[in-house]
C-alpha cells in the first residue's frame, strides 16, 4: 500500500519512514516524483495546514496522502512561534536563525522556559479525512546542544530528560516525539480500518 508523505523536509521524512518500517505501507515523497508541489502553509492552525497539505498532495498524485503540520509553542511567548515555527526569523531563514531568535526573545524571561512541540497528522484519500494530534512537553535551554534531528531540537529538553532532542537518535526521538505519537496513532487507525 502506497502513501505519499507531503513534505520536502528530509528530517521529517526519515522519522516517518521509520514509523512505517516493517508495515505494509510504503512511504513515497518528493524524491519519488519528477515535480512535487510546494504547498503553501497559509492557514491559521496546524490542523488546517495539515489537511490542506494532504489534500493538495492527493490531488497531485492520486495516491492516498499523509501530511503533518507541527511546531513549537512557548508559554512565555504566548504560544509563539506556533504555526510560524519554520519561518520565525523570516522567510528563507535557517534553523540556526530561528534558534537564535528564540533564545534572544526568551532572554527577557526567567527560567524555566516551558514549551511543547505539537504535531497534527492528516490523511486524505479523496474521500476520507483523518486528523490526529501528538504533543511533547519540555523546556527551552539557552545553550544549543547536540547535532541530531533538526529545527529547535538543540534547545529543547523533553520533560524528565537531561538531554536535548538533538542528542537523541532518530529511533529514540520517534518513541517520545509529537510527530512519533501522531503518526503512530495514524498508523494504528489506518491498519485497523484496513486502508
Ligand atoms: P512544518 O511542520 O513543516 O510547518 O514545520 C514546522 C517547523 O517547526 C520546523 O521547520 C521546525 O522549525 C519546527 N519543528 C517541528 N517539529 C520539530 C521537531 O521535531 N524538532 C525541532 N523542530 C521542529
């Protein structure tokens, strides 16, 4: 069974491929197509963006599509960067630019800087829409640590851990992460429904 994952993010693709490893689902993505639409994430919520991505990629490929929209929510910043997590420091910014901006904004507040990663994962097959949510709570630290993962991983310590997410292997991260939880739920629902 083929599913097309609507992403151009290699970090996310390898995480989601690991989750669907050893199942009957084969995860296709941008690399499997000559052209692949870049879906504009212009909705106001993670949920709406995830559904939009799954729908556009299904319409493009004709193959059942999965998509996610995820980001970081920081309590002291009233939920920022939220849906703007990917471009917090501006269009075409790097992960490092985003981390620097986050640490700069948080330097005005006392520790701990409580935060959570959230992920909405959507499925669309031309008929049925499914959406599930996963969350990982933790805090932001002021020194970037570790070289695994992507995005805000080097400054995020999950609750109950001493390490940043950038010090976790992909497999360890999948077990606890917002995306891991969301796509594990989606995988269970899809196989239960025999989709
Ligand atoms: P999107 O889901 O592709 O819109 O991007 C979400 C953005 O949130 C990414 O570019 C990262 O900056 C951030 N993000 C989402 N998930 C993670 C994660 O697992 N680790 C670190 N940063 C993440």
